[in-house]
């Protein structure tokens, strides 16, 4: 989505997960991953950071990604409009 800094947030309901603190000021939350490629540090848009899975309370279901967008690090908003624009 954007360049930024990653931090791991694994555990609890989300299972294996990551927080991306974007250079745009937003926080991006990824959960239910099957594995992590980069657990912390700077990343560039397009880097592989993790793999879709079914961990946490998604265990036993189909692999999927729980994704949240937190503008300015605040409350989550519907990410669809942003994803549509950024990913085409």
C-alpha cells in the first residue's frame, strides 16, 4: 500500500499479524496470516510482508486476510475506497 515501518502484533484473536505504520500517517493492520516475511523495520510499497492464512479466531476456516485502515492512527474506517484507488 505505502512505504512505512512494520511491527509484529501476533497473538490473540488476530493470530499472526502485523501493523504497518505508513509514511502517509495511517496505520494498516493485517491479521490471520500464515507466516511473516518481515516482522519489523522499514518496508517499501510492493515488498512481501506476510502470507494469507487462517490463524487466531480464523483457525479452521478458509485462508483470508483481516485488514484494517486507521487514518492518522485513529479509529478504523472502511478500507475499500482506499484499496480500490491504490491497487487499481
